[in-house]
C-alpha cells in the first residue's frame, strides 16, 4: 500500500484547490471523490457533441477572485476566460417576468437607504441589516427573495457579512466571466495534474489509524495510507467519517445546519423561447429559489436555463411542469436536461465562534477541513479556506 503525504476526501473545488496547493508544495496527494467526475458544485452540462453548456452549481466568477484567477494561470486556462454579456435580472411574479425596480417602493428606499452609511453589518442578520437599508416593506416584498436566490435557500437569518465581500479587482480580467467550456474545465485540469492521484467514483467509506498513518478505505475496499488527512466534504459526511476517531469534532460538525438544493438545467432551441434575453430570475415562493440563464454567454442554436429548487418541495414531474410554464414552452421543446443535487451550508449568527471551535477541534484531531461552510459560500471563499489549510500544514510540517 503506497503511502501518501496527504489523503484528501472530496473532489469539489475546495478539495481540488487544497490538493493543488499541497502538490505545489511538493507533497504527494491522493484525492478521493465519490462522483465519477471532479468538480462538485462546478458542474457544467452539455448535450452530446455540442459546444453548448449550462451550469448546475456555481455559474459566475469575478475579477475579484484572486485565488481562482491564479489557479487558472497555473493550469494555462487564462485564454479560456469567457466574459459574460450584460443581461437584466427579473422577478418572476406568478408567470410574469417583471423588472426588479418595478417591485420596489422607491420612496421607502430613498428614506431608508442613507442608513447604509452608519449601520454595521457585524452581528446583524441579512434581514435586520438590509431590511433597515431598503425598508422593511421592500425587504419583505422583494429583497428577501433576492438575497435568498444567492445561496438557493431562505437567507433572512444568514449573518449579513457572509454573502457579499469587497475584494480587490484585477482589471486585466473581465469583471464577470465563465470559461469557454464551463467552469468544470478547471476541475478537470486540476484532477489531471500528474502530481495528484485522483480517484473518482469511489466514495470514502471508513477511516482508521495504523500508528501515525491515516487509512482511508473506499467503497470498493481499496485503502489509502497517508501521514495527513484532509476532508473537503459536506459537514455531515465529515462527521460520519470522524465519528470514532474524533467524536468531539464530529459532534460539533453536526450542529451546522445545511440545505439541499436540487437543480435542473434545460437546453432549448432558441426559436422555441420567446422570452427576452435575461441573466436570471428570482421567484417569489419557497419551492423555487432562482432561475439562472445562459443568455449571458449567447449561443447561436440553444438557450439554457437552470432552475434551483428546494429539495423535496416538488416532484420531478412538477418541477419540469414549472420549468415549462415559466419559460412558456412544451416538454417537447426541451432537447437536453441535466440534474444535480448540491448541499450548501445555512450559517447563522455566531458562525465565527462556530468556526473557531471547529478549527480548535480539527487541530486537536490533526485533521484539515475545507469547504464552503467556513467564511463564505463563493468559489473564492472555498479557495481561500484551502489555501489557509495548506499554509497551516506547512507551518506544522
């Protein structure tokens, strides 16, 4: 059994980036992913033989994503950056797409907006902070749904400082962009790094220790030995794997609430959709959190739309009916469908203290943890956490 410097469970962008940083530092890495394809929430779907794609997880990157841009540079993908064209976001009011501005009481907004200059986000929820800035009526009627569209779950109780962060912009790169074949291209590039032993389609099933070595057993019975263990999975999976070896950490990870998002993307021939081009739409209900359009990367033949549903809210047939009704198409107009389930955290006030306890318990257990459930949900937040964990490993080596 080969001994690796680090065994890493989870091949989403968090695990891939941590594997990259560790390999760049000269460490041997075994990266184990339960899905056959790497990427996790970087999931680009395309009809067979087509250059068209739509995303089933993360949709957009920005020129403020310094770590992500550096990753593209390391893998020679800067030339594949695809700028997004401007397209309006709408509110889906029943079956009508209406402008966001039309759903705002402008007088209430003008009266409330100056509060932004003296209100502090720290210690506030999304509702308590932004509700005072846009006005309670506006928040209830429109902005609650707008903020909930970002993490694809009800976001009113999120800490106000976790969703939007100000970062330095790289003006040599398009303000918002994707990649020419979809964001999953970077996942495939990292997984193909010869310094990383990537194993797809084999979920980690059990952990144990043999002396100073961590032993990870996958579903097919294969074992991987390493001096260091890293977990880049949803917290519930990390808790399950650590239940016997680090029970305090496992129990603590279970206390973080998460939401499950079921995403369905459809490709439709352009002539079948009369809807004017848009960037996306924000519904006003608890079953459907957002619709994201591929119109920001125009294609001659197809238009694409991804619908992010709350898990279990509707049956699959009901979801497809909702898609057809919203787009004013028939099921026969859909030429390709892709589906993906993602798990996203539901942080609450006090999340900073939760993270501090997590880090203390992880250090005690000698485990590295990364993912979208630390300082933020964005791609860049995931990479920053992975970079921090790789630096922690270097400091203790």
